[in-house]
C-alpha cells in the first residue's frame, strides 16, 4: 500500500534535489475554458518534467551495493532524461533503454547527462531488454511499477493541496496517464489532503493502457500507435491500476490531434511551452466540464515540456492546425 505518510517521507527525501514547482492561477486558461483554472507547472521541474521526483526518490533509497552496481530504466523520453540527470548528480551509473521512436532530443539529453543509452525497435522490446539488464544485476528504476517512485510522483499532489489554500479551492484535477505513476501518487495525496476533490485521468488514442485495464478488469497489454510516446506504456501495473480504479473518477481518451492543439492553446493562452502529454489536458478538461457542469474549479497538472519547436510544428502541420 502507498499512503500519505509515504508521500510525505518522499517529499522530505527529495527536498533540495528537485524544484518545488509553481502552482498558479491561469487567467488565459480561465478565459478559454470559462471556469477558474489553476496550473501546477511541472514542466519547470528539473529535466523538464515531474519524472525527476520519482527518479530521485528511488535513487536516494538505494543501498551502497545497489548504487555501485548501477541502475537501469525504460523510457519513452522523460523518465530516461530524469534518471540520467539525477543519477549523474548523485554519482550513480545509469543505463537508459528507449525505443527508437522516442524523441531525438530525449535520446540526446539522456546521453549527454552521461547515461548509457540503449535503443530498441519498440516499447515492448525496450521493456524486455530492461528486464534482462535487471536480471544481470542492475537495479531497475521502473517508471511507474514501484511504490517509491509513485510516492515521489505523489509529491506533486501534496504540493498542490498545500498551495491551493483559498476558500474556493479546487473541485477537479486533471492528470495525464502513461503507466499511471503520476496519477496514482496524486490521487493518494489528494484523497488524504483534499478528499472532496475529484481526480480525472487522460490518455491519447493509441496509448490507452489504463482505460484498457479498466475495461478488462486488470492490466492488459495494449497496442500502441499514439505519437505521444511519453504516454505510451504497453501496459499499466497492478499497483497503478488498483489506485486509479479506487480513487480516480474516470479516465478520458482524446485524439492525438486534440493533444497537439492543446499544446498550441497552452502556448497561446497559458504562455507555457508544453508537450502533447500535457496538451491533452485541455480537451480532457472540456470533457470534465461536460460531465460536472458549471461551478467547477479546475486544476491541471502540466506534466512536462520536453518538445522541440520542430516536433510541435511538424505535428501541427500534419493535422492542419497551423
């Protein structure tokens, strides 16, 4: 089990190693969506995403023998960058396994931080390789199937609960889902600190591991076709599934096109440069408003910003959004 005490302990552990990111009202998104919107700007985190929290929590939990042997992670981008950078800062040797479809910039950043980067033909084969490397003696830093990592990601929810202190507060928080580590941690934190707040998940079409699990009654492999590689887990874990099933209102699914439009809207209205894993929050927020009606006060966890101008404009051109 993962409880609020685990998240509080993770917060103490990682303090000084990660950024306490801003939690700020967004006048632009409030005007766009027609309800009060507060943003948690995790794209300003070290390494450009929330992943630095879980990676740091795990690295700081290792014993001497594990640190000496080194660590390994599988990643569609942001987890690999986070592990590479934070492992270098803590003097731990890291290996990062990524699919060749991962953003070129993510591969470059992980290597530049000093990690050994191994590329595979897809995410399924990436998970297979990382399992083999773990069996050879490296310590696996899983992106979501690890209670220590989930507790680290849950510090986002802890900060959100602490920072939104006005009388109006929040009614609904929208969180992106890849393997489910971020939303699982946030949901646990908010259930303890803000039990009246509803938590909603969002995936993109072709990266529907959690919604597929909820339909099947447990984690199942899913086909991957979304351009949003940072959300493209081949399956969620029992650990994340159980918490989402118990604590999350609903998992919404949006098209890639709408996620890219969301990036353009975040740039134009919120003045932040986000990746599609965060862009998908805006079309999901509209679905939330359709369900809950007037009176909603939204919190959006802007999870990361590791997208290049070339990538975003390329996607926008593909979908005719320019």
